[in-house]
């Protein structure tokens, strides 16, 4: 091994990285954005682990000192109290794991609801009951049964995992690949052939959509054999929503592919788009209790609307008409992304 050759290659690669200002800057900027995002979503130092819905109360965060409860429970750390107007709305949020515990405030006995499928709910229930054991307080609680079957957390989480996989595959499989073709000159050579931009982009998009749907079927079938998911709605309706969602995500990938020339910078842009979607579109956790502007910002992502429609069909058994708003938004996003991608597309660097 020649040290001179090794050193020459090492120096050349480092210079290549530092001279690519976009990629160099992104490697330092992206970690700060991730940390800032977590700080905003989870409230920085006031991170809370357990969400307790209290009703009747106006929507929003409720201060612990506003609730007539034993101090032992109110002052427990990592509890967030969320106001809910009615019991029906609270039970819906509890069913879909948006809150961990539902409590009726007012005069004792204090009625509460908890899902047997929620591990966090079990912990809150034990803390709640323990706060009423002291002699000066006595037992003043009454557990109420939840009508209907509870949704397992894995049933709520599974659509998010599928959608997240589709997101990464669509953005990376279209955006990153086309940028790589442009960088190595493949697109420039294709330009001199009879192939036009519309034909090329359409072929890329349809190929990716086929792979997305094929992967979806394989993963769903394999996981269903293990976990036995419950689908209250129609599998055909689910397929339609997933198809429209894959169209929207693939069209978004075409925007990234339209002008990029640096693979490193394109990777950074992919992360810049995909990570906020993964955190704000309720893939892993509910945004219940997050600041209103955070929940509003999540509405700009196609993943948010696709997951909302899929979960309603899967868990509530609704049809396509009931999720027509989400389907319309996804269709408009798809059309907008396609127009922008077509206008900006360039064969050359």
C-alpha cells in the first residue's frame, strides 16, 4: 500500500466534500433542525409522556392547578392534561390512542375511562387510584367501561409504518435516482433520443407506483399473518387511498428530481422533507396536545391526509365518500406537484 496514493485520495475526497457548499452546509444544519423539531413538538424542558383528557372542558392544555384532584396526582411529573368538550369526543380520542386516560372532572366520585389495550393508560390508572388511597381522601373513583372493542396500538401504528415506507421509497426512488442519472450524464444522452420529458417522467412515476403497491401488498400480507389486523372497512377502499397517496408522494419526488445535480444535497433535501412528515403526520404518535400551529403545519403534508383516510377506513369502517375530503386534497397535491415538476425539469446539469 502506497501512503502517497492513499493520502492523495483522502485529500481529494475531503476537498470534494468541503467544496460542495450545499452538502457541507446541510450536514451541519440538519441535526440542528431535528433537535429544534423535537423541542417544539415535545415542549423542550416540559416533555410529557402521558396525556390525560379531562371533560367537560374547553379544548387546549389545562393547567394542573385548575383541576379539582388530589395533589398527589396533580403534581405527578410527566402528566399533560388536555381539555375535551364532551365524553363522546374523549372516548374517540381514547380509542385511537390520542390520549392515554379520560377523566370526568367535577364532583366526586370521579369517573374515568382507560383502554385495556394501552400500556400507558394502565400506568396512569394505577397512579390515579393510588392518589385516592390516603385516609384523608378515601376512595372516590369509579371506572367506566368503554363501549365496543378497543383498538390495539399496533393496529393504529401499522398504517403509519406502511405510509412511512412508501414515503421514503417514493422520494428516494424517484428524486435521488433521477438526480444520479443527471449527474453521470445519462439524462443528457437520453435527450438526443426520441424520448421526451413527459414519457421519461411518466415511466419513472408509474414504475415507482407499481413497486410501492407491490411492496405494500407483500408487507401487509406478511404482517397480517403474524398480528391479525382488524379491518372494519373495505380492502378495496384502502387500496384506492394508498394508490392516490403513492401518486402524491411520487409526484413530490419528481419535484426533487427536476433540477438537482448533487447527490449529497439531494439527500439533504429528501431528509428535510421526509423527516418533518414522519414526525408531524402522526406516523409514530398522536399530535394531541401539541401547539395548534404544529397541528396546522402538518396539514401541508400528503402523508397526513393519507394516514387520516386509511385509519378511518381501517378502524371506523367508513367508505370513500366519508374520506372524500382527504382524497380531494391528495389529488390536488398530486396535480400541483406534477405541474411544478414538469415545468422545472431539465435534462442537463
